[in-house]
């Protein structure tokens, strides 16, 4: 069975790959700074900034370690062990659709419960939407579920663009949070 051996290695050792990693890490640092400022001021949003920092750090690490491939390998092994490997495409499509729906539900709940944060940090919320779109599209294309949905995304330039734009939007929002706070007040 192809693709069952995963080991940690640098997956994107190109200039563009490292650029995306650096942008993720800079965006995570900007979110940490925003979280520290919110903690110091006692304002709402410190936990959200911390959550964004952790998420961006994970995406930066994952960009090079390709951890989603490990998940795919484990899924293939489970399919073989469970005797449903021949029907794996349907399971992949269900996983991609459920993952996207779960992401949208999470964002809806988040936007409702953290209305003030979203109002003050619209660019960060937009960045999260863009990164969610990237993750859902990547999840559906990496395991061929895109073929079942009739979507062709063979060109990876869209992925780099979504990753860079999403993380830069969050970074810019975190770095400019003082200005956004003053405009809302």
C-alpha cells in the first residue's frame, strides 16, 4: 500500500515555503504581543489572541513537518485494518465535508460569543476565515475528496496565497489593535 511510511522531515524547504513559515511565526508573535497588551490592560480578547498565536504556531510548524500526511497514513492503516480500504474515497469525502462544516459551525459560534472581539478585529476574523478556507481546501484536495466534489485545485499557488493572506491579515490586526480599540471606543 503506497504512502504508509511517514517520518518527520522538512516538507517545504523552498524560499516560498520558508517565507510562509516565517509569516506564520511573525503573525503568532504579533498575536502574543496583542495578548500581552490585552492582559496588561484587562481588556477582552486576551484568550482569543493566545488561541490565535497557538494556532498560527501550529500551522507554521505543520508547514514544514507535513503532519496531515501522518493523519492520512493513520487513516489508511485504519481503513486496511477495518476492511473498508476499497471504499475509502467516500470516507474521505465525508471527512472533508464534515471538517468544513465543523469549521463553519465553530466560526459561527465564535462570532456570536465574541462579537466585541470580532467587531474590534475584523481583519483578524477575515484572516481566520481565509485560513479556514485554506485548511478545508487542503484537506479535501490532499486525499482526493475534491474529485468526488468535482473541484479541480491541482495548482498549489492558491494554497500559498491563502496561507500568506490569512496570516498577514491576522498579524496586521494584532499589530494595529490599539488603533482598532480607539476607533470602537
